[in-house]
C-alpha cells in the first residue's frame, strides 16, 4: 500500500490523498492507521496498537492519553 495522508480541501472538507498528487498533507497516515471526522475542524486518527490522535486544520496533532491501566 502506498503512503497516504490527510489534507483540507478548498471547500473545508477533509480528504485523503497520496503524497505524490502535489497536495500539502497535514498528516501522513502510517501503516494500519484509519481516520474519522470528529467535527468540521478536526479528525481522529486511530491505530490499533497506539493511542488515538486528533489532527487540526493548522497541522497540529494531539495524542489522546490512554486512561486504561493496562
């Protein structure tokens, strides 16, 4: 699978693209990562073995700390 990432389109929607499309990616998705829209300004990136992250339109990424005492 080719590397892919997230970007914010001109209409304000979040989209996924390959990096070779000439689009500035806000976040590059790693292997097995998936994303979902939280609201119009944020997406959540989920990886099965790591804590989820929130990506903002300005490129900031915040990791959500796990509350489980595993």
